[in-house]
């Protein structure tokens, strides 16, 4: 079977970002299928292509994936209007590809929600099977965050969400809340499969070369947040905890924020203004380099803004990277991940918007390294038993290609 796969933010392991689509495409190929991956150009990402663009596109084979990269640059630092325009341009050009490329099945994954548009076109204009993967609930999340308030825009997004769900033959949700959200829109449960993000156990194995950035001493407790520095991430909570630790004189605890995003400069400015030398910023790194960092890290930070829509409606890559690396996780919002951490005793679940509780957990981690190590071992066991990428990829392929959950 030939699969036409749309993921605007596709990244290989050589880039910075989640590699779910790369891993799933590889598994399709291993099962005898062929994959054409249509993507854009993401800041910090790496599609595996390096040649010049011709007429706004470049194409080539990357690890047996036929990659079609559109010259549509995207960055998390872009403003809402610019990002929206990029999303729409990608959707339009993807529709043109969906109308002329040879394929047997079209697969599209969010974000953004406009990823569903080429799938809708393939379903109704070419009669092709369409499978839609939902990584975040839109427009529920931007509405809850207050990012989009225009009622006409929210209405249009709601129509697109409904059309994408109703056009898809099958859907994939990445968290229990996402699956429930799709069902709430009137989609039958038998058309939806839950396939959460997976753990790259081999990548985060024992062969990684440990390293720490400048500003972190070998004996410091190093807690790492690896991801986008945007509004949804609520990283002021980390700086609030850092300020509390500074008041307590705990200079032996360092908080590393590694990544990029629109709010990184304001966060850096705040850290300088308040003298938060216990917060260290670092540019994004690729997966191999990240694995080495994790090998030298004591604690992973799973941080999001206190938005109820996040509690059960997200499946963050970073959480699964942390437990794959055998790291305990400090989570600062309620929901399915907090419940999982508590049930498996593999980290700390602290209440949102509570710098004192956040700092207490960090101090507890620093004061009892043996208990912390045991938490990390339980996290790795959870990764191996429930979230091995190979097992989840097989489930994903069976559902996408054959409709077997």
C-alpha cells in the first residue's frame, strides 16, 4: 500500500522535536508499505533534505521515506497571524498534492487543525481512505487559553474540526481526553483508536554520551525542561520555583530550560532581572544530543499552563522521553499524566500555580538521590511495559492500514 502522509512539522532524529511521524513511517515501510511524507520547514527541525528548493519544493529519499518538503518556513516564535497564514498555505499546497499524487490511503496528523484539509479533499474528491490523527483538541485548546477569541474564527475552526472528523474513515487520539473529545463531536467509538506517544527505548539507552551545559556543576541536582517555550508551556512556573529556591539558599539545584519559542526572550530577561542564576537556558538540540543530556539529568520537568483542557487532552513528547531515559518526572498540573506518575511512583505530581510545592519537590529530590534513582527506574519500567515505541507503532500501523485496534 502507498501511504500519502501529511505532517507539517515532520522531523527526523537529526532535528529537534518529536519523531513520532518518522517512527511510524519507518514501521509502515518495515511492514512492506511505501510512504510519501509531505511537510514544511520548521525552525530547529531537520527533514533530512538539504538541496535547493525548486518552485517552492524539494524532494528526496530519507531513510526510505519519500519526503516532499514545501518551502514554508515555520517557527514557534512567529506571531499568530504569520503562523496562521503558513498553516493555510501548507494546507492549500497539500490539497494540490492530494489531488495529483498516486496513493492508496491518505494520513494526516495535527497540529495544526488545517492538516485535515488535504484529507477531506482526498476523501470527497478522489474517494480515497482517510485516517486522521489528533494530537490536540482544536478549537478547544486555543479557546481555553484565550489565544483565539474571535467568535467567527472559532466557529470556522469548529466547522473544520467537525468536517475532518466526519470525513475520516478512522481516527487516532493521543490521549484519553482527546479520544473523549472526538467522541463528544458525535464520532462513534469504534472509529477511534487510542495510540499515545511512545518511548524510544534504544535512543535513550545506555550508549548516550552524558553532558551538562555550562553553569551546571557535576554535583548539582539538574532538572530539565526540554521543549517549546510558548504560552501553553507556562514556564514562568519554573522561574517562580527558582525564585523560591533562591530564597531558601538552594544554589545546588539548577533548572535547565532547553528549547526555543516566542516566550524564551522574556523568560531570559526575567531571570536576569531577578538574579535567577539557578535557571540555565540552552538552545534546542537533536535527539542524539538530547539523549546524552538526559543521561546526565536527575529530573525531568513536565510543565504546562494551568488550563483544564490540558489535563487529559495532551500527550507531550517530553514526558515519554523522560521516562524512556529513566528519569523521574515532576509534573505541575492535574490529569492523566499526574495520575500515572502517582500510580507508578515515578516522580512528583504537584498542584498548579504553587511555587512552594514545586520547590519542595525539587528539594526532596535533591535531598534523597537514592529515592530519586528508584523513581527513575520505575519510570523506565513503565516505559518498557506500556509505551515501547515498537509495540505502539505496530498497533498504529494495524489501525491505520487495516482498521484493527
